[in-house]
């Protein structure tokens, strides 16, 4: 734990997705809130169909949505700190990459995982 899922609309420029994921994992690890670096799992899911607002037919707006799921036990202050960290990290990594064609919204949600969660590591 944690699990971080990134969704980005196609009008957001992300030149190297793996590089973004590595920067996000490093930021989470450097926060000091996690026991092992290998506990941090991040993935990117494509968004093919989207609409921002009610009349954005020209797709002048785009977004990145980061959903961080954590085990229970962290207070609102820590969850808010992690949300702000992810917003800042995404902004720092991608702000210069945007073409200016689309206004970019960076959205982060931090949520606790339910009490039923199982994990098993299989060795090679």
C-alpha cells in the first residue's frame, strides 16, 4: 500500500508516462509515510472519452485525476499533505510540457481502503 491510479485526458501532454510514475512514486516515498518503497504501486489508465463542463466540444479543457488509496489510520492532515504533494509533483513535472491548447486541471483524491484488503507476494 499505497495504490495510486492516474487518469489523464488525451489532450494533456505526458511525453513519457513511466517517468511521471517514477517521479510520483519517489515523491510518495520521500514523504516518509510508507514503510517500503516496493509498497508503492502506481498505474496510469487512459481516458478516451471525456467532457469537462457541459459544452467543451472542442476539448479546450483537460485533466489529470490522481486517486491515492491508503490503508486506514492516517489523519486528515496527513491525507491532505499527500494530496498537496501529488498536485505539486504533477504540476512541476508536466506544466512546461503543455502546449497551451487545453487548460489543465490537476485533481487528487486521497481515500482510505476498506478494512478487507489482502496482499500476498510470490517470490520467483
